[in-house]
C-alpha cells in the first residue's frame, strides 16, 4: 500500500513481489485476512438464554469457586521434603519413541532406564531395548551404583506395574522377592511410590524432561538421529549424562562421602531359564526362535536372559552369546537366525530355502536378500535356491561376508546376476600370499636336561 500511494497497481505489485491480480484484490478490499473472518455463531438456540444474560457466566464461575472454597471437598496436599545426602536414589523408565532413533537406518524401539540421586542430582541413564522389566531395572540400577561408587540407604521406584503386567500371582510374588533381594544385596531399603501419584517420584519425573531436552538439543547439533550401531548410541547418551554430572560435581562428591560401601560383587541381573534344542536347529524362548549349531539338537541348555543378549550354557560350560530378540507387537513369533548354524544342512537341501519360515532373517545383509529376489525373478526356483545357498556357503567358508555383500550390491546396480565361478576365484586365498610356517622340533633328549638325577629316578 505504500508503493500504491505513488505508483500504479501493476508497478506497486511488482515492487511488492506479488501478482497484479493480488494487487487488484487488495485494492478492492484492503482488510487483513483475519479481519475478514466472520465469527462463528451458535448453531442451535441457547436453552438458558432467558436465565443467564451477558456476563453471567463469569459471575457463576466465581460463585462456584467461592462455594467450593467454603464447602467443597478437601484437596490433596504435596508435602515438601528435606533431603539428606546419601539417603535416597530414584529409578524410573521413560519412553524414547518421539526421538525416532535409528541404528543403521533401522528404527530402534527402546526406552531409557533413568536413575537419580535426590540430594546431589547425580544421574545415570541406560538404554533399554525391551519394556520395563526386572532385568532392565537390575542391570540399570547396578550400573548406576557401580558408576557412583557406593550404595544408598533407600531406593525408590514406581509400583513396577509395567513389569507385573500379564503375570500371574506366583510370578508377581517372585518378581517382588527378587527386587527385595536385589536391594538387600546392596543394603538398601526398597520403597515404592503410590500408584498413579506422579509427584511421589517427582525428583526424577521432572528430570525426565530435562534429560530429554538435552538429548533433543544434542541430536540437533549432531545433525541426525541415525547411529552406526547400538554402542555408538549408548556412548552418545553417556556423554550427555556425564556433562550434566560434571556441573554438579561438588554436590556429588559431597554425597559420595555419605554413601555405603559396595559389596564385593554384583548380584544377578538376568533371568535363567532352561530350553531344549529342537530338530529345527534352535530353541524358542518368549515367542522368539534362536538358531544354534545343529550339534546341540536334543540337548538341554541353560540360558541367562539379559535385556539385550542371551548367554547360553550347556551344564556349566559357556557356549555362545546371542542377541536378544522380541516378539512382534501383534504377538507374532520372531526369529534370530545365524546362517552359519544351518548352512551345512542347506547345502544338502537347497530348495528348503524357498519357503523357509525365517528366510528373510537368514540373510546376513540386505544385499543378499535383494540378490535372492533378483534370482527368483530371472531364474527357475531350483537354480535360484542353489546359487543363493552357494553364496551363503562362500561367505561362511571364506569369511568374506562384507566383501561379498559389496560385490553383490555392485552386480545389482549393474543389473547382473552373480557369477559363482568369478566370485569363487575372487575370494579364493592367493597361495603366493600364504605365509610359509616352518616348525623345528627339538630332540626329545634335550628335555632331560631340565630334570636332575633324582627326578629322573622318580619318573622311572
């Protein structure tokens, strides 16, 4: 409108950087869009219009408020507490779904276990892959106590309702007993806040918001929420918490002097269950199938169930560590499969790959799965399965999984199918590069010099 005072409509519109049509419309009605909006009126007649006139609503609200102050029900009172150093620590879980964290481009369904000292504000956060559970609480709490360097007189948590969900009475009593034993191991008194009363745990509930805001700011500074692997993400969380603790260093050091000594060792932060390996080459635990070497078929194994892994034992002998899987939210079973466990059997029956229940989980990398899809599109099923099994066997026998996946990706981009002869030649060790190892054996008589005459006589 300033340009319009001295210029024509077309020139004023050009100088204002909008079209002439917009300028003509403004010329006809110069009101702002907000001024043009008509207020919404009632769609039905007001049945109380004859009783309450204009301005009566606020009068009525004030009268009701005054009546409640004189005759209403008693309200809940929040009792502010005096906190002593070294006395109370708080535990809680907080959901992290709003941050859309990904690991290698795959969404990470997780939450944080959050621990905080009431007096000094010392914090510890631990990435939990499953839901709220005793295992997650036990691992996170013990990590916090050992990082702190001492134990407290009292540990407070929520009612553990999420951990109790879907458990029968005996399981709930067992969970309560294990929680009490955990606290007793560190000489702490276990307490719980009242169910549904958030301010009973307010010293940590409010800290959730502070921690999440710090994480959000750090992700913005980082430029993304995708991490190479889970350890990298856990290191990212640890750095944020460490910076917060550094700001409270003096109060934390003062509180450390009041802490109780830690026991000689940690207590168990896992569940132990027994499983039997079936003829499918694995076992099922919590609606998840885990593959193991086929030589274990028929054996009964002991499994220590952690939040993020399974430690597998036969008797007292440790066998392996497997990543922990979880069933789908719909209740459908999931699979954690290592192709190395079954590749020897697949070579004998390659057509089993076609309709294998855990076929997609069998492929160690995305390039292998895409290659099998391409083989099925362009070759007969039997030939496609044979080539795919040979590729998996090559990756296993030559220990070239990553390099082979890269070669398969190059072939897919060039729209070429795998050439097994060329791939075998490419990943066959070069004899010229193999080191020559010469072992010189010492004569047996030289060992007699290590013994004196009396020992030789005793040996005889």
